[in-house]
């Protein structure tokens, strides 16, 4: 079932430009689309929680940094991003195993081709084609 989750662009920690740049060559065999993506992530503050349990792609542990000697797995899930009224654009939810945002269901880290007009506070929507609703009590 498709779903659109509204949100707004928010500031991140400022680390993704460096880390995604360091991970790019290792991610390429599993996620070749990374070559056309901007290095870094777009952080989206979601208006409802989102948890990805079955990403489209899950890498094996990749040894991209000495602080993670056992490696780190990455989840990549295809979505579309829509910036306040503009056409949808292909994008991917980026879920690194050791990200400080990993357990924040209200923050999505997005990788996409360069987008014009990205700024903090801009409304957007994340469109997901394969959504399964879950009720948690």
C-alpha cells in the first residue's frame, strides 16, 4: 500500500557529507545509484513515525572507518521525495546501523540526486510504495 508522510527539512549533525563520502566506494557495489547522488543526506523531520524493518538493500558489514572495526551495515530503501508542491524525485532512505538517528522514528535520512531549493524548514513529503501499517500498543 503506498503512503506519503509529510515533514519538513531539518538540520542534521553536519557529519553526513564526510561520512557518505567515505562510504561511497564501499556502497557502490550494492547501491550503484550512489554515483548520481549528492554526497551527504537530506534530513527530514517527519510528522508521523516511520520505521524501516525490511530495507530494499542491506549491505554486509563494511569497514569504512577505524572506529567501526567490525564494519557497519547500511539499509537503503527506495522512496520519492516531493519538495512543497514540486514534482516527486527518486530518493533513498539511508539507514546506517550505527547512525545516532537510527532509533528516531521521526527523522529520515535521505540520499538523492542534487535537489534545488533545499533549506531548513521547507515542507516536503516522502512517498513510499510498499508501506505496511502496524498498530503498536
